[in-house]
């Protein structure tokens, strides 16, 4: 039997486990056990890699969906800021054509609650947004205290 020595981190030597001499039945049995352990270890690593890969793909998909949602919400915020500014200035609303092209994506949102918000100004007056039977292609207009837009009705309190 061969005897090997392993160097320990603290400088001491530790004798390694002894393997039986080659071409013996004991050696064949140990090799067989080792081969089974190696196969099991490799299969476990392969499964872990597949799980990690599928998790990464799922996270990438979720990330892209969230990026689209962020973009949509940023466009909605721009539209709402434009409408608020127009209303605050007391002028007719003029929303850029770029913002008008995004209306369909807001109107066709998968989340039915996403367009139903309550916004409050610093003076605690509230503006309510609802998707009340509005056609998707309606143009923005301001009349009295209601702003009609394809996203829904914004009703503002009389000032």
C-alpha cells in the first residue's frame, strides 16, 4: 500500500487515507464507489446549473416586463404633468402628439386598477382618475372642471 502525506495549512503533515493496491478487489470496489459518487455529484451540479439558468431567464423576463411598466408609467406621468400644467395655467390643454400615441397602451393595460388613482395636491384637494367608458381614440380637451382623455376622466374640484 502506498502512503501519501498532505501538507496542512498550519504546516503540519496529515497522512492521507490509504488506497488499496491496484488490481485488487478492494481497489475495484473503492473505484466503483468513487465513480458512483462522481456521477452523483456531476448530476447534482448539472441540475443546479439548469435551475440557475431557468431562474435567470425568469428574472430577465420579469425585468423586461418591469422596464415596460416603468416606461408606461413615465409616459403617464408626463401626460398628467402636462394636463395639470395646462389646467393650472387656465389654458386649453395641448398635449404633444408623442404623448397621444401612448394612449392605447395605457387604455389596454392588463391591470384594471392601474389607471384608477387618487391624486392629491399639496393643498389636500383631490383629483380622481377613472376609466369611465371612454373611447380609446378620444382627444384631450378641457371644459369647466373636467379633463376628458382617453385614459379616463379627471374630475377636479371647482376652485
